[in-house]
C-alpha cells in the first residue's frame, strides 16, 4: 500500500482532446445489466457510486486483516509462524491472478463498457467473501483468494470510469476524492473487523459480502455507462495479457518513462508494507497499539492529501510539477524512515512521505493523456498488473533485506530496506525528469 491513488484521462477524437460531456454519453445497446443512460441519472450519483465502491473495497480489505491469521490458525491448528507463511502464499496467488487478469478485464471494459465489468467484479467479490466466510478447509481459502484476484477489476475499472468522465479541470479533484475514499477505508476497516470478530472470526467476511452485494445492487439501478460506442474497440487476445498490453501501450513513447516511475515507486513502497511493524518493534520497541496509531495517522494524512490537498495543489502547479515534487517528498520520507533515530522522528517522517501522495493523480493523469480513449481500460489493466508485479516480488525483496541486515550481515542496519526504497524513488524521480524533458523536446 503506497497510500496514493490513481488516474484519469480526457477523451480524444481525431487526434484532438475533447472534454467529456457526461450528459451526452449514451448507454450502449449491446451491453448486459440493462445500463441506464447518463442523461437519466447525472454525473454526481455515478461519481458517488465509484467513491462508495473504493471505500467499500478498502474497508473490506481492512476488515479481514485482524481476523485472517486466526482463521488460518483455527483451520490448520498451527501457530502464528506457520499461519504467516500460509497468509503470504494466499497474498501471492491473489497478486498473480490480478497480474494475469487485469489486462483481460480492462480490455473487456474497452469492448463492452465499464458498467458490466464493474458490476460483475462487485458481484464476484460478494460471492468470494461468502466463500471465505463458510470455507471448510484451507483449499477453499486459496480458491477464494484466486477468485478475488480474477474478479479484482473493481478498482481498475473504476479508475477507467473516472478517466472517461473527467476533463482537464476536474481530473485531479476526482482522483483525489477516489484516493481519499480508499484511504478512509483503511482507517475504518480494521476497527470494524476487530469489533465484529468478537462474534466469531468469520463474521467480518459475512459483513464484507453484504457490503459488496449491497453496493452491486445500488450500482445496478444507479450506475450509467461512461464509455460511448464510438470510443470502443474490438476485444483482442493479443492485447488482453500483460505482455501484449505493454507492447501496445508502449507504442506511445512517453508512457514508458511514466510506467517505469510507477513500477519503481510501488516497488519501493513495499518496504513500508512489509517491514513497518517489524522495524518499529525492533528499533523503537513499539507496541501493537503504537503501530496501530501510526497506521491510523498515515490514513488520516492520506485522506487529507487526496481529498483536499490534491484538488488545490495539482490544479495550480500542474501534473508534471506535482509528479516531480511528489517523488521528491516520497524520497525524503522514505530516507527519514530508514535513518530515524527515535520513534518521534519516525512519526515526523510520515508527513513528507504522505504529502508525496500528490504524485499519484498526477502521474496517472499523464499516462491516461498519452493513450486514446478506447485504450483506457487496457491501460488501467496494465497499471494494475504493474502493481501486482511489485506485490509479488516486493515483499520478498524488502523482507530479505531487513532480515539480512538485522541478523546475517556483519553490518547491523535495520533501516536498510527503507534506504533501498528511497534510492528506488530517487531513481524514479530522475526518470520522470528525463521523460518530461524529452517530451518537451519532441513536442
């Protein structure tokens, strides 16, 4: 979790940018789920639905975090060490399936529209949580996580939806709101999960299923289609896979630099995701309560940055400046984590790290502007695949560095993983600067 949120786009017609007039977008006639036209619903209910979807997704993830270990332990009759290994493999298969399936679902949304893919994804998540709630054996848990990875297009398609309906004036605002909703879910979710677990470790999964299915039902009646027929493209298996999607998207030269920055940024962020609790417990003797407070602090700042700061700052300084400043702040914050002499300094380093969140909407706005409107779903699927790659290799890499420099190495340096991450983010900053410079020269 890097605590940043994603992208947007303007529609392009005959090589020229065109602001999307949401009231003019008509529902396609060949799409299932009987989509309503946007003129009958309006933009605000659609945006509200997307924000609720992001909020529910992040709440659902947060709810199960406190109870997943106990569920695994009760099934396997094992200790925390063994449960952690099993939990790691569950995350691995989820990330692998997202990596494979995100371009497919993104391409399907470019062909059939965002609405049917988004609703199918939400319905699949609801069924998945029910499967986890009543899973009799560990193999059923793996089946549930694999299913969640396959159906994990809700965020990808939601980002494409926002790209369809946004223009230059409100792009940063919409994606900042999306980021705020996602961040708030991570604040609310774990608390709800802890409370519901008092009635049993499976109760939170039932609550997640209810949330997902209620949102699916709400979307069925409220959500209009955002992608008009003239901006769709045929489904092509050659493009509906991570490699094919990359080869096609890479034809747009400027996007390669942005994708490289995105990859390095999220790979570095795995240092926080993987090592935060172990690092702070080892170096500062933080308790579980202190760790929880620190994560809640991050969530609150992220919600402010994404919900308030992005719409003010990014619109004034522009996406390119926001990207460069955001990557600089990320680098400073991550280096601060790795070199922090005290717990107080660690908490202070959270501020520049979270302020770096202005980079998220900026870099993804720049990416969406680099591809045509009928490839937005493909792009968002590719972006999700890139994130999935970092989720597959990042934890092993960052945990290995932490373990090496706190046990096996003659050099004792607990913050080594954070310094490595700071270097990756600085490298992303350098690539971003050269990408912007080369784009200006070519134009």
